[in-house]
């Protein structure tokens, strides 16, 4: 897991959802563990897109259920973007 991406994702979760940093663990499930609802999830996806300057299709966003998955996905998107 890329540390800078993980820090930014954690920062977004803490600031947007009012979570404490200790709640945001690598395996934390966004819905089950962090209590994120569908509206929060949509807002998070938009925040990730803006923060990292990437596009996350809805079909991909639905698959991102944990912090680890989100960080890995964002890293992959950034790597693709940098290789083009």
C-alpha cells in the first residue's frame, strides 16, 4: 500500500466523515466498519477523483469496499496515468 496515497485517503475519510484516524484501518470496510452510506460513498468517490485527478467509473467504485482496495485502486490508476 502506497503510504502517501493511504495518508491522503485517510485524511479524506477523517475530514469528510468525521471519523477518527484510529477507525480508518487498512482492512476497515467502508460500510460495515465505518458506517458509510450510499450518499457518503458517492461523495467519497468524488473526493478521491478530485484529490488524485483520476476518474473512477461507478462500476469500479462499487468494488472498493475497504481502505486497502481504495488505495490499491488509486495507485493503479495513477500508475496508468503516469505511463501514458
